[in-house]
C-alpha cells in the first residue's frame, strides 16, 4: 500500500515546466526561459551570492535539501529530505495562526555536476490545490566562467481565487518579502 501524500490533488496550472531553463546545459542568464501561460504574471529576481566553486556547492546543497526555504522563514514539511521530481512539500507562510499553507510538487530538478563552472543546478515546483496562487516557481544556483555564483528565482503566477486576487497589494508585498528572504538565505548558504 502506498503512503498517503502530504498534499492532495494535482498540479493546477498550464505550462508545467515553464520555469526550467532552456536545454543545452548553459548557465541561465535571465529570469525565465519558458513560455508564460496567458493570464499569468512573470516575476523574477537574480542576484550575486558569492564567488568560487565551494560557495556554489554550499548554496546548491542548501537549496536541494530545503534549507534555503527554512532559512527564509518558511515552515517546510516535505515528503523527502532531498529535492526530487514528484516530491510534494507544504511551505507555511506567515506567523502562528495566520500561517497559510502553500502545497507544491517538484516538477523538475537538476543537480550539480563534477568540476567547476560554468554550470547550474536547481529545481522548480508547481502549485497544488490550497495554494494561494496557481503557477510555478524555480530556484537556480549558477556558477559562471568567471567563478561568480548567482541565484535566480523565477515565478509564473496568477491568484488562485477571487479572495487572493482582491488582496493583490498584500499578495505582491508578501511575494517580494519572501523573494528577498530567499536571496538573503542563498547568500548565507554560499558564505557557509
């Protein structure tokens, strides 16, 4: 008998995989390489987080073990300790009784490869029923030819229902705040 999933339902948006960088193994140079589904907003942030292969590997390790999310202040409940395609995670946004569950499923993942740059690793996850938005978000750590380590966070999103659409300004503020926390967490991970 199969163990019950920590979140029910199926991915609830079009364009599954749209945040995955283009094939070919190149280091991503912008904040989104996939087609944005009609009616969805494209959001992205990219920031330098350190230098060198050691910083890259530390940041990737933290990303692929959910540590980036924990350090960003989210309550993380995942089916697996390591990010793998198909795993489900419920991130808790907010404080105490005002915590909103955000269930997702990992739709793609790419691990690091031996050797130096340029290379990248990361994953993307999509929303499940109960998440305040519908869409996909990805987290990519890259090491370029000059040994610079970058994080790129890409989101393709639309409000899940009228309630979250009506709270557009609050939702946008919360998204910016969480993204800034992801960037700060990535810097901490890269620094060790």
